[in-house]
C-alpha cells in the first residue's frame, strides 16, 4: 500500500520530518519498504513538443528527436524510447538539470550524434512506475512551462508500506492515518461530506435482491445522475498515479480514489444499460453462480464460474459481474454514460478468497475483500464519491438501497488486565490499556459495566476484522504501547540444553569425513525424471505435484544422483579426482500406507578417480570414529554399483548401506570419465545400532610375541573369513591382527592369492612362553586350513 | 731414569691436535696410553728405582698420564661434535620444497553456520529438535492457525507431493511445524531450536532458491513474556554478531504467533536489516500442540540460516551454496 504524506494529513495533523514519520509507521507494523520524495529535482524539466522523429544513422535502439521548447527552434535529443509521435507534448530535462536520482544532464554525443537534454519517463521523474516509454503530457500547457507547474505537482512524500494480511484497514490512506494519529497523539477524523441530493429516489430506480446473505453481508447502492465522462482533475490524477494506478476517466478515477482513501472497493454500473437489460427495470441480484455459468469481465475475458463463486445478476438473472472480484463488461460505463448505479458491498472473505484463487484473478477489490473490508464505511464512502464527482456535474439521488446479510459478530471481547501484563511483561493499569486502545477505535469499558472491575470489555471496530479475541487485543495494546517500550528480560532456561546423541554422532561423521580430506556438498534434493534410473536406482522417488520445472519434479530416493551430478559438474570445469560427501534426507514411497513418506537421513561419499579400496578406507575410518565394531562387508551387487567391487555393510547382521564403486555404465550415463569410489549409509539405521560404548581394555604390561602367517587362499574366500578364523582360534591371547601383504602370481597358483598376516600375542598376567606361542600358532594354522580352502605357505 | 716426559707431552699434544678423525684419535689413544706407550713402559722401570726417587717418578708419571688422557678426551669431544654436525648438515632439507599444501576437507558453509547457531543456543540452555522435510498439511498449516484457504497461506508458495489425498502432503514451507511436533512429544518446559531445510515454489536467483534453510526457536514455560522474547533475541544477536550490535522489534503478522514481530538488527551504516520473525505462541497453536494456554505461555522465532552464511563470508549469490563447485567449497 502506497500513501502520500499530504493525503494522510487530510485526516490528521501529523507532524515530524518524513524520515521520523517513516520510522513511526514501521514501528506501528506498517513497514516502510521505500520512501520517495516527490516533486523534488524537477527544476529544469520543461514541456516540449515533438517536431520530428528520425532514425539514428548508427544505432538501432536510439532515435533522434527534434523538440521545440516554445522558441520555434528544433533541438536535437537522442532518445531510447519510441512511444511518441510528432506533435506530442513531452517532459524534457534541459542541460544542467539534476534528476531526482542525482544524474546530471549534460550535452553529450551518443554514437556520434549530439543530444541536448533528455526526454523523461514518468518513473525517471518520480511520478509513476512506468519506465517503458516517455511520459506523454495531455494538451494544454504552453511549451517551455516548467513541468511542476504544468502538472500541478506539489512537493510530497510517498511511502510504500508493507501491509500484513491481518490489517485490511491499513489498505487505505485513512486507516494508515488513524494509526499514525494514535501514535502521535493527534486527533483523527474521517471526512463527512453532505452533498446535495436531487432527483428521483434511488429506491424507485433500482431493485436489489440478496439471495445469499452469507456471501453478501451488506449491499449498499445509490444513484448518481448528470455525469459527463471526461478526464479527472490534475490533482486527483496525480494522486492516483503516485499510488500506482493509471488515471482512466473521472468516474473510474473517483471509484479508485475512494477505494484507496477509505478502503471500500466499489463498482459503477451504467444505470441505463442495466435497466435496458430487463423488462422489469434496473435490478441487481446477488447469488451464487451456477456451475458453468459464464460472464465477460471488464478485462474482456469470458470467465467460466462454479457454484462457489458469487455473482451479481441483472433483473433477468443474467450475471453482470463476479462478486467482489471484477465487474462485467456488459454494464461498464462508457463515454455516453450519464447515470450510474454505485455499489458498495461487503463480501464474505472466505468466498472471495476461494473464488479469486480458483479463477486465478486478483484485483485491488478482491485483495481488500478477502482480508475483510469494513462493513460500515459504505455510507460515508458513498457521500465522498458524490462529493468528488460533483466537479464533473454529477448529483447524488436521494435514497439508499441498503440490504444487510450476515457480517461477523462484534460482541465485546473480555480482556483481563493481569493476562495482558502477564503475556507482555508489562505493568499497565486497566485505564492505561483503555487509553492506548481508544485512538484506534477500540472502545474499552470496565467489564460488565462495573467500574470496579479489574478487566475490560472491548468493542472492536468494524474495520478490524482480524481482532476478535483477547489475544488480538493484547497485540493492539503492545503495538500502541510500543514494542520498544517493553523491558527486555532473558528467561533462564529451566532445562539442560544440549545436542542429542544422534546430533553429536552426526557431527563426528562430518568431522571424520573432513579429516579424510572430503568436501561437504549440498546438491538440491530435487531430481529430474530419469535421474534415479540413470543412477541405476528404482524410480520410486516421491513426485512433486506442482513443480515449477520438470528438473525439480522428483524428490531424491538416494543421494547418488546429486553426488554424481556434482562430480560431473566439477569434471566439466577440469576439477577431477574430487572426494565429496553429503549428509541429507532421502524420501521413498513407504512399503505400506503411512501418513508421511519414508524419510531418512543418509551419508554418501563419492570419490572421483579412486576405486573401491578408497571407499572401504573411508568406511573403516568412519567405523573407527563411531566405535562401530563387529561390522561385516558382504560381497553384493546392488543395481547401479559395480557388480564385482561392491559390498553390503552389515552391522550386527543389519544392512546399513553399501561400499564399493559406482557401476561404469552409470558413470557413463552421467558423463564421468573416471572411477568413482562409493559409500552410502543409512545414518539413522547405523546410529541406532550399538556403537560408541568404548569399553576399557586394560593395557598389558607383559612382553608380547609376534608371528607372521601367510596363507594361499582361493579367490572366492574373503580375507575377512581368514581374519575371523584366525581371531577365533587365537582367542584371548590375540592382541593385534593385521593383513600386511596380498600377493598374486607365481609361485601362487592362478585363482588363488597369498594373504600374509601378522599376529601379536600377549597375556594380561604373564609373559608367554615359547611353548604357548607355538601352541596357539599351531591352533591358528589348523583352524584356517581346516575350515577354509587355504594352505599355509612354507 | 725417566724419559724426557716434558718433551713427550709436547709431542703428544701436537699429535692429538693433529688427529683428523676419531679413527686417528683412537690409534693415538693406544699409542699414548696403551701397553706399549711411553708412560706404561716408564712405569715398568719404577720397580728398579730407589724408594725416594720412585715416589717422585711415580707421581710425575701419574701427572703425565692424566694430562695425556685429558688431551685425548678433549680432542674426542671436539671430533665427535664435528662428526654429528656433519651428519646433520648432510640431512639438510628445504622445507618450502616440502610444503605442497596438505588438504583437509571442508564442512559446507551452511553446516558451519548451522552448528555455530546450535552452539550459541545450546549455551543458552536450548535443545535441538528436528522434523520431517515432507510434512502433512496439519503440521505445516492447520495446527499453526492457518485456516483453509486463508490468504495468509499465500505468503508461502507451497510445493505439494503426490502422497495420500491431494493437497494433504507437502514440502514444508518453514521449520515451524517442528514446533507442533516438539509440543506433541512431551510436556513443557520447552527450550528448543529447530534448524532444517525448507522449500518454496521459487525460481532460483541470487536471493531465492526452491530449497533453503531456516532455524526455528520455541520456548514454552510458565510465565514466559513478550519481554523474555525481546531479551532472548537480543542476547542471541549479541552472541552471534557481537556485543556492539543493537536490535529492535516491530509489529508484524504470522498466524501462529500473537503478538507478532519482525526482529531487525542495525547495520554499520545505521539502516535496519530484517533478520527474523517472532512472536508469542498463539493460544490456538498451544492448543493444537496439546497445551493449555492458560497454564503455559511461550514465544517462537524463525530466521533464514543461509543468509547468515552469506553475510559472514560476503557471498553475493545464494545459488553458490547449492552449485557445489569445488572452487567455492574449498574456500570455507
């Protein structure tokens, strides 16, 4: 909502410099998004006439314009706009002018042609939002007249306010003025014009039937006669322009002016056109639409309605407009219009909101009705309308058609003084609260009429539909008291803060990855259709119902596509061999129906240019960091991973993920030309399993003995099996066991390899004798040879 | 009759000083002090002397022997030191040649901000809660006091997913639904923050992404006031940005809080930066979370996490956070 300081001052004598007023508006909850000074910096801008238009010999996007400033001389200007014609009056910034944005106008050459000034768009001179073309001035002013004079521009300040959805009252200049007056402690009053009433009574000329009183809480209509359609007075047009509306003609402009000023959207019907539509005379009928009913709206579009939409129909029950959203083309006022029926209604916010969304049609009117307009402002708004249009010859007919339906209940709200103070941390008295509320129209009296009561009964004004309960009034007390005036205290938490075990572990996971030299990445969790399949995964991602683009239409079921895209992106910038990891959520359709999809947090690691060995090292580093013992790597060939270089990670027999390499076919599909070591772990599953206990093992003070054993082992037998067999046979005496060499080739037979282990034996309570070491060595050899296709190498 | 020991000492001193290495010194040691040395031979002669003469000669021999030992020992110390120095010199390295830049990995700049915020709030006595990124309509809107079709829902461009009834399941548009989940999970007191990933139907540009991060806060206890909220927000600001930062609250609107406020901090140039939305938890929201608003009161706040990351490092384009370019990631 934009407001002009001069307009605000018509309702209240607000004081202070513009910046200070802006701060007060922000502090009232009407945040100033932009403050613009109007009418400043226009010295040197004058009215000029276009004499000739010629193409620039050397540039397509600039033309040469000869203009006349009144001396009959042709002055050449280079101009980037093409919307003007010979004879048009345009604003010219003459040489030496400083524009509102600080730019100085000097004579300069543009592609070899002199420009002796600048023609201005309305935006460039701060008079509107239009920057597509040069501002065209209507006929009238003499050439050379300062623009400020020609346009009757008075210095002013424009505030662009952010109005929250709970403040429909502030979608009007008067509403903003009311808040500001309350803050400044100055009186506020609405206009109360009493234009003369002449002619036949409106009630005899227009019939109104409200069929649906829920849809339409109030329908007020009056009649104006003697209208001569024409342009609006300059001051009014200037105000509309400043607030972002384009002046059309005097009736449309007054309609918009009243809406902006008082917040009451309104609609004008050509009364004769309306009467001509039906044998029974001019009539308006308010009802719900029939499914499939059509109406052509003012913007020339034929709209198909549904039974939830409200319409206004003529005497023959043919729709002539969509209730609260947009009027119809058939009764639109035109140049020949002399009498109008003026409608000011209150529509059910929910109905307008639903229709407006369904139709995809937003208007200034619907924006106000769906937030909740003031059902009681119509009377004054009608008179204001007539007053403003009187200059155009319009007269107000006596009589008002006023049909009331259902509007929200406005019973007093009980407000407990103690409760207000308890919630705000203030120490306001009952009467102080009442005093804060009165200037914004909240009438607060001691509860149940008892002056000794500690509490208040508050009647909420009709223009504040958002306020209906005690907490709403608490907010108003806080707002008018000033948020900054409430003393700041820090509650001492009555609980112990901290991270959960899972959150601690997740930090350890990240720290471990970083320690291993991996960079954390954060691809978006959206995928394009086919991304999962290209990564060798089932297409079981959750789909987005209303994606903006197809590339963001599937939610990832695995972190794999995102990491592969990351590696491919970096490789395309000649960044190869990157090791990256991600911790993030994946989403899957649950196996059996449940309220929400299956969502879990995963860890994935992609090692560009490294093989499965690198990935296994990352896993074992992670297992060590988390103290996750007793895991097994079981050869596996899940789709999308390298079929002979992948293992399933099992912890206590539960599968928690896979480690190995990405399938070369998948890498090709993603355009990656190097091997990619891969690890993906369901972090929630892994961290739910026993880990991190770190029980203490006493360090033995007795000497240890080392032996080396090398076995020739069948390729089908995993090293982990030999390791497990050795550990089992060595029992409690085993202090350490490591695989220190793997050897293939002669003299080891094809299909077999040599695995060499070092075993360290140690007892907690004695020095082992040579005989004991020999005995356990023999047991180890016997166990491996006896249970596996393995033989000790000599 | 003793040999000319003075002369012997002088000769020996010269020879020892000329010994070039430890091997030469070792040979000299044997020659001067061994079985065939002048002093050992002379000692054998002592027995043939008269007692008086023998006593003087014996003393003289001992002195000479001690002096010879001293000469050899001192020379050995010098030679050993030289040899160690030579070995060390031979090991000389150019360390700048060895500095090839050991790389560690890097936590994502969003993670770093996330954890920094967690640490501050944990220090203030808060726990950290999380919730699902795909939410139901009730937790994201209904329980947060958004009536169906209410214009306030337009403040969020919601992405829905195909799951259950149409419109029933969505990508959470804010972290606020976790407030409800925390209230559902147990009785107050609640002092919790809820960082997480949120979604909007937005086209990516320098300041918008369809996915980004927020951090939510919720305090529910007996007697919590608006003043407590103001104080908590201010304490956080000072902890995160520095003691010199000041803040203000101004009225705003969120369906799930009342009174509601925007929380601004003052920039160096004196202008205000809108940082967070906050407010007293609306009684309807407490009720949706199963709590009696006459017993419990509280406040909630929420703000964008990514923007704090951008601000800290002077990053000017939100998209960089999600592009995953190594040249970006490795800077932090």
